[in-house]
C-alpha cells in the first residue's frame, strides 16, 4: 500500500482554440473530426438561404485528452511511494494490491496569481467551454434545419411553470439528494499545514456537539508538532482546530474545533457489521480540493485486508479490514464519511487502488477506478472514543511477531521479533495459548488469514480482552486454540 502523492498540481487541460471571428452558426458538417466518421446519421445540408458557415471547421481539430516491537516495520520490497513522487506497488494479503494508495488528502497550496493560459483549472474551464460551443453550434444548425424543413407544424414543446424550480421539489428521505442535503452541513474540508508550509487537504465529519471531528491520521499528520489546522464547513465558515489524538496504526484521528459553533449536528453512526454486499453507499469529500463533492456506489466487498503507509522512511504501516466500495473517491476524500442509503456513517474513506502509478496525466496523482476502501465505523468509533478520552490509541494484540510478506498460506510466526526480541512474547496471549515460532496461522474465528497484514487487520477489529479462536498449522497438522487478546497503548 502506498500513499497518494502530494505536492503535484492537477495536470493542465488543453487550452481552448480561438473562437471564429464571424458566423454565429457553424456548419454541422464542419463540426465533425477531419477524416472521422460521424457518430450519428449524416445531418441534412443547410437549405439555400440559410446563414452561411465557414468552409472549414473554424474550431480546428478537437483537443486531445492527456495520457493518462509496534507492528514490525514494513518489508523492504515492494516499497511505498514517496508523497512527492510516483506511487509504488502495494503489499499485504494475497489479493492483488498492486498500486494501492492512501486516499490521501489533496495538496494544499497558498493562493497563487492568475493561472497561466491553458494550464491548471483555467485549462479545464477552457476545455469545457469548447465542448459547450461545439454543442451550441451543432444544436443551432440542427434547429435551423428542422425548422426550415417543417416550419408549418405547431410546436410540441412544453414549458414548466415558473413556480416549479429546484427549491420547490420535494425529495423523499431515501434519495441521494435528501441524504446529501442532510449530511453535507456536518462535513468539513480540512487544511493541514506543517511549520515549513507543506500540507494538504482532506475531509472530516462532526462526531459530537463538543466540536470533535473524525478524520484520517494521514490527513492531519503534516500539522503535528506545531503546524496549522483548519476546518471549513460548506457554508464557508472556517475554524481553527487542534489534534486531540491520532492513531497511525488505525489511520484514525480526532481533531477539535477551537470555539466551535453551538449548532453542530453530529452525523448518525451506523453499524458496519450489518452492512451487506450490494448495499448502496454515498461518499462525501473534497476530491482534488473540490469541497462538498457527493458520489454514490455500492458495497463491493467486506473484510478486505488493506495495508498502507505514508511513504516516509520512518513510517509505520496502517492496517484495516476494510469496506470496499465503487463510489468514486479520490485524493482529498480522505477522512470523509461513507454513508448508507439512510444517511448513517458506515465507514471512513481512507484508501484507493489505482490502475497506474502516474494517473491523471503526468501529475503522478492517481484517481478512482472504482476500488475504494473505508475503515468500518464500528472500529473507528472505538478508536475515536479512546483518543478523546486519553489522547492515545489502544490496540489489541496476540503477542507474536508475524511475517509481513505476501502469501496465501497464512501468517507465519517469525523466528525472532523486531530488534532481536523474542518472536513470541513471554507470558503474552500467544505464549499462553501454546503458539510457537514457525506456526502458520490460517484462521481467526471464521476469517481466513492469508498473510501477516491480514492477521493484524483482523486482530485490530477486536478490543483487548476479546476471546478469539485461532487455527494454525504446525508440522503438517492443524490445531485450534482460544486466545484472549492483550492490549498495547500508543503507536510507539
């Protein structure tokens, strides 16, 4: 699992071709690409007497789209992506995690002077304008032709009355529009900036009326140690905030607004254990800095093992047994809520898997291909409550070091632990259950374990003190034991 890259601008879109100086209506035939086939039936020629059009296509060729121990430290290969470089291959369980990324926050940039012509957002607007002009010219030509050929017939167009605007439409409680209207006021766009000015943009949502906001650890990481943190609501109100606690292993953080408003409305929390594959999902976030964006999809899978890292040389991995969704989430959606069809939070959007390390032209940032991963809200709620209460995360553990290499046979207990420590903690849960170095854990309760990261993610869905059944292989024989999970406080 590698992080989404930071500090790279959105690739420039092609600038708009010049608008022709004359002729209000372009010929429909001229709008087609040179040498290409028309996408629909040929348009009848303009009748004699119609306003003239240039002989050639005044717009030129259409612009082309651009090419597209804690836990133990992660293994040396495959490596994680550096936040400022291209993404790298992922690692974890045996399923294909190639180029899996943090659904990382969008890089925050100080206000700039007016963009150069044809670059950045201006280029995107220009490209949209070209499409609008083309559509307008084609529509005008068709309209003139049809009117000329049948100007004796009566109009069949029906106009809506002026009192049925969008504000008059009543939407049922279960519609996406109704859920979005209710949930958006309780989401925030988070800007995190380090003391050196580096940072990014992510998302969070209101957890309680005291001003606590839940988000991802990697969203706020830049603001730690004296940085700056702000949260902006959809109504434009912006508040300074501070980190209450963060858990790198869970990739969960809680921030608190300074001088929070009195009318905060926390989002209702659902039950992620009751989610079923195929359930509808709604994601809210700020993809590529576009705040208050709403997308939809379904739950594609449950209990998907995911391992992730921020890419730094000192980084420790985050693990989750994730909810997989095909709702479109991109860099900047990090920390935002994944809602069910009733508007209850079932997860925190955290990671995506992308098709290539480059993604989106040459920017190095990858976008959604319909493979998004969210931290189940049942786990995130427990973590958030611990962070608010003590400022530190609490992790469940079995007291054994396992291999973090990919594999499908299970999680093997290593011969030695981190820094030369014992692989099985003396007197720990695994030791009391009789587990030994070389044992291969294949199941935890009913969940199949195919790798070390999968085992860690499953353990962290439980709380310290929970009893779990562990199935393991030793010397060709299979055994099952009951383990009472221990606890570890903090990320160190």
